[in-house]
C-alpha cells in the first residue's frame, strides 16, 4: 500500500494512530469490564455480538 502513496515505510502518523487505537480499545474493554462488575452481568464480547 505504501508503494502507491510514496509514504515512508514507518510513517510516524500511522504509528501514532495505531497506538491511539490500541489504547482506545484497551480503555473501552476496561470500561466494559467495570460496567459488567457493577451490573453483576458478564461483559459482552465481540463474539457475543457477532453470534
């Protein structure tokens, strides 16, 4: 994909975005676990939603 855009292989912007997405996912999972503990229900997982 990078060969078409001419962007360097290790684009710092892509690295920042990837890190931000990973951090966001971790935060959302932690929030879901906290809500599940408060509700007394198990946390919903991706597999639960996708059947």
